[in-house]
C-alpha cells in the first residue's frame, strides 16, 4: 500500500523576511540615526525657527531642526504636522 505525501511549496526567505532580516534592518536604522523618527530630535538639534528668522512650520518642508554648528549646510531634519520625520535636507550654497 503506497502512501501519498504532499509537499508544501518552498518558502523563499529574503532580506525583509525572518528574524535575521528584521534584525539587520533595525541595526542599519539605528546606526544611520533613522530610529528616532519623532520630533524633537535628540542631541544638540535645535528648531530652526529659534535660531534664525524662519516660520515654525514651512509648507512643503515642515518643521525643521538642525545642529547649529552645521549651519548653513545641515542636515536639516524635517518633521510633518504629526511630528514624524519625513526627510533630511541639505542646503548647499552655490
């Protein structure tokens, strides 16, 4: 008497799947400073509107924070109205 055994299809594991991929992604985020995604940012970042004549919230950019010693180039960290980090901006004088 022959028994039939059903085999499930192979599971593909990519970088975004599994605990190793998740750990790798989190490590990269922490090392790149992206894990801190809500305002105000830590460290010596200051609100741009407190340093120069600039609105607290600028449409298209958001609320900007910068380390004063890096002015005028940046990086400027831009946060939306909910306080989430949406971009990093560099302003290179020409």
